[in-house]
């Protein structure tokens, strides 16, 4: 087993992480939209409110994860012909419970002393979020509490002749009281990309050689209604490719409808577009006035690339962004309207952020990891020439990274 996975514990990844935010199933969709904006992987964990009497662990209160696709789809289905104000009012009235599907297996609460390899194994089995208790003892943390011999836990920092063969999990004498944080797969991959040397030669191996390309993806024709994508959306990653199918049956990707793409959109405007446009028009962008732009409000989320304007506490910024900055593009190309039946093959209609995130079959794993993290995306589409052949998400990346490692059972 690679020493990186057994000499690090999950607590090493929690340094500097903010305290866990709780979104309740009784909260409105308007509240959910604000919370999602500050969460990784364009989704937020939803919990039941704690009982008035007694203590119930967060893992036992967990309902599932909510993402922008679910909210936009709900608005599109329930208010397809309404105006912006009606959809905004629905956002304020509808609760998270009306939208979310139960997925209790996607979150797990673990001890900060859990080995990194064990946490990765949980994620390979479908866990998307880890709730970890914060500890005050960070210096030398992974050295004192690592697996040193044959995958056996050390009892304490002061070893004895028996401590090297003990399987007793780590216990922490002075944890912070009621301080927890949430770790996503994005956090784990971000940690791993800083350790590429220790993972050699896997990072420089192509994703096709590692078997990291999944062919189990959903797609919708560009001429089909955009709303059709909602019925096809898989849970992980939450994305549907918008394609053009050639006479020989090969598919060319022209965009995607995904939680990642909707993460920074105005949900109300995106809902109107989803209900009224074709899939091709939707990925290009159009608003109710036909101006070709979907407005995007500034949302409260930290980003290295875009720290956002400075505003007074409690005051929402009023700045509006062009759809070009978040993955939509004008629905006209060289003066020609691009409708459901007038897509022009071979024409470079999707430029800049409007283009779907793609890589090649021979791209290295390290390159794909960097691509996903730099865009804060949940997936990358894989193409062979102009043909769409698959998708790489976090599960595929974690499977590839741990290809030569396995949890010790000794």
C-alpha cells in the first residue's frame, strides 16, 4: 500500500476548514440556494432539525444532498409559464423537503483519526461527504497518529512494545466541543494533487490506461426540450451531455446541463429557460426577453479566482453578470439564429466558459485532476476527436488514484 494513504489521517485535511453549516429540510429553497453557493461540488447536505429532547447524531439526521438541478427542475415543472416574480415567490414558499430525494448513504460521520485510505474506500462505495470532528492537536498530527507497522493503529503518542500491534482506534483527549467540519471529494482530490510525487507513476498515466473513463453517462439531443434532461440526470455526477448525433451514430458534445453549470446561475431565469427552450438553446443561454443572456447574481461563496466585491455585512450585492461569464452564450452565431433545428455542424459556436469541459482519452490523470479543481467542476467529458466517449468524475479519479492501494486487513 502507498505510504501516503496509511501515514495520513483524515484529520490532516480538516486544517482551516470552516465549521459545518446545517441546512434543514424545513428551510426554503431561497435559503438552500444561498447555502449551496458556499458548498463544494455544487450541493449542500440537508438534515432534519435536532430533536428538542435528547441527542441525535448528524449522520442519523441526514436526509440527502440538494443541488441546483433539483431546484431549477422543481421551478421549471411547477411554474413553467410564470414570470420571474412568481418563481421567486415559489422559491420563498417551497421547502427543501418538497424537492430533495432521500440519499442517506451519501454522508458519513467519521473520527479525525480515520486513515486516509479508509476514507477513500468509503467514497468509492458512494459516500460524498464526511463529517469530521475538529481536533486541537494539529502539529505532528499525522506522525503521532499514523499507521506505522502492518496497518496497525498506535494507541498513543508514547509507543510501547504492545502499541505497535494494537488495533484500538485513536482517541483524542481534548477535542473542541461540538466543532465539526464537512469534507467533500473535492477536498480529498485537492489534497491528493499536492502529493503527486508520492503517487508516481499513476498521475502521469493516461486515464484510458487506468480505466478511469466511465461510459455510463446520460445525453440528450440538442433539438430536444431542455426539460427532458431533468428526467435523465444521473445522481453522480449530476450532469447530462447535450449532443448532436451524426448519421453513423457517433455523438458530438456541444454543451452540458449539470449542477456544476447551474451552480452560479440565477435559478429563476434558468428555470424559465429549462421549461421553454431546446437543450441547445439552453446551453447557449437566452432570457425571457430573448436577449440571449441569463442574469447571474453574486452569491456568497469564497473563490480564489473571484473574491467578489466588498459589501457591508448583511447586504446582498446587486451586481449582475453576463451569461458569457458563467457558461452560457448568445443564441446567435454570425447573425444566424441557433434554434432547435438550425445547429450548424463544424461551426465553433461554443467559446470560452460556454464550452463543456473536455479532455482526451490520452490525457494524464494529473491533468484531469488539475482541470476539475481549477474549474471547481464535478466532471470532465472525454472525447476522441469530435466523438464523445465517456466522462470522468470524482469517483473515477479516486478509483484511479487508489489503483495500487487497498485497505489493510491485517
